[in-house]
């Protein structure tokens, strides 16, 4: 075997590399650490959103009034709650409008909830 004194280990290769190669490797390492940080943070946020959605689903099954369904104001950081509140507010806003058919009312509430859902999804993507 021909051994020239240089090791084929990662540390040995890094130590014997040119300054440009070292810079690129350090840049790749920093990018990898940053990417994994973002991935882990997104996983935590999605898990929290999933947990709040299941909690809200259980609450919706047991709720008898709108107040029980919507809950307290300090829960506003929950994406599912924001969508539900948008639907409830839209339902209450024009509750006395007798000129509106049930299909029109349903469409208006659906549109408000879709807009809220889109906003919450954009927030989760950030």
C-alpha cells in the first residue's frame, strides 16, 4: 500500500483541503444545520396544530352553545379555532337577513371559512 501520510478520514481530508474547499464545506454544514432546524420547527408547529384540531373536534362534539364551541379568546393561536370563529362570525353577522336563501348563506359561510383556512395555512408555511 502506498501511504502518503494523509488520512482518508473526514477530519484528515478537511485538514488537508484548500481554503476554498474548507469554506464550501463549512457553508454546506451551516446550510444543513439551518435546514434541519427549520424542519424540526415545522414538525413541532404541525404537531401543535394537529393537537389543537383534535381538541377542538372533541369540544365541537360536546358543545351545546356557540360560546362552548368557540372557547376563550386566549386560544386564538390555534389554526382550527380561527377557521371556526370565521364561520361563526359570518353566520352571526347576517343572521336576520331573510332575503338570503339557505344555499346562499351556506356559500357565504363556506367562503369565509375558506379564506380563514388559507390565511392559517399561509401562517403555518412561514
